C-alpha cells in the first residue's frame, strides 16, 4: 500500500461491530505528573460519551505527584462512567502506558489522548465518524490547537506522514499485531517510530480527522531549571533513537541511509554561550547547546550498540496496580 495521508469527510456511513456488551471505543489516557489536569481531561471526555459504548483507561506512569489518587477520586464521584485507573510501579514512558492500555482494553478501536491535554467539544463524535470510514490498517490522527490558537496537523518525516500520540486512534487488533509502540525512550517523538514502522513495514496509512481537536499544553518554561534540563535531555535521547531507527530501517531496505549531520560545532557552541551570558539568556542557551551535543552523542551510541526495539509485552500489564476498576477489566488487581 502506498504511503499516503488522507483527510476524511465526516458524515459517511460505515460498518462497525455493534456488540453492546463490549465498548466500541477504548480511550487510553497515559499520564505522568498530571494531578493538576487529569480531572479536567476526564470530565471533558466523559461529557462527550453518549450513545457510543466507551471505556476510559487512565495509566499513571509512576508519577511523583498524586495523579492516580486524583483520577480515583474523579471516578468515585462519577460512578456512571466506565473508567479504570492503573498505576505503574516504575517509570516506563508514554509508550509503555499506551501498550498496556491497548493490552487491557476491550474496545475495537483504541483512541489515545494525554492526561495533561484537553479534548475539545465534538472531539469524540468526530473521531467516531472518521473511524466509521477507516480500515483496519488506518491510523487516524486529530488536530492540535496550540497555546497561541494556531491549529497544527502532524508533520511528515522524510516525506512520510506521522500522527500525534496524544490525539490518535487505531484498531486494537492492528496495533498489537504490528508489535505496538517501542518503549525504549521517554520523550522525543515517542509515537513517531511506531507510526513510521506501521506504514513502512505493515502497509498502514494515516488519516487526518480535522474536527477531532485537542488543546495541547506545552510544558511551562517557568518550571525549575533542573526539570527543564532533564526534560530536554530525555527528548534529545528520544530524537537520537528515532534517527537511529530510521537509519536502521533504510539500511535494511537497501536504501542509502541519510547521514546524521549537525551544523553545530564546538566553536559555534562556545560563541552562543558567550552571547547568552552577555544578554542574560544563559539558561535557555545552555540547555539548547547541551541537548544538541547530547543528541549527537546518543546517536553515535545507538549506532554502535544497535539496541533492539522494546515492543508491547503482555507480561508488563500484570505489574500494574489497579487503583480503580471498571467492569470486566482483565488485569490483576495487585502486581505479580
């Protein structure tokens, strides 16, 4: 199947499995340190659940804050909504949460949103309508509304379309049969590797559902310097890993792999630091320069070590603690 990105018209009819005993849609909500936002996100999703059978699965990635307990309190005050809350015993990254959510889900379709974003009115109906025309090998991605009000469609990588991990849907069967998400990194386009692999190796296509919009919340620049550095270093590692995986894939297919180049030299980096110190912008530039070099070093490390992808593992679901359980959730209540 040729790689392509399609924009679907809403309102068409299609065939869905309509077994009322099972949810049609499983909304999987990975979150980490989202105690301040998860209740608002759950409320926004629940408001849109009407005739369509929907379950919601919240996966707390071993947060440092009270994300799991906040989500549990929300569930306790909304007994009519099918919501499960699971907590990981250790940090595994958003892709592990996505994989575990898919493994325990019962829906025909998995829809991924993040716990620190906000689905906008009409989001679920738009997703359902797009899924009615989607094939089993289609990845549906929605629109992101940025803090400045602009609307973004997922970008392309080397001409291949991608999808937003915080606003995308896919058949549960197709996701798991293609291996699921790679759990190797915590940040830096974590979902991109799967979307590209699904198209290149499994014949998927990507569909843009323009009316399925979320309010995307950037990490604040006012966060402590140490947190900003940690976040950007994790992102640099993820970007380097993605570049490595793309090169590995191109090499395996016999194509000429793109070289990993950077215009940043040591002299240029030192020059930027001197300017930054003179203009009171030292923290931002230090982070930027450091992450560029860290990204290059990680890429070289991955070139040497050639790590294998860490894909969905059913055993991982058994390590999660079920904080709140919706009916028929098939996962142990205690870690095994």
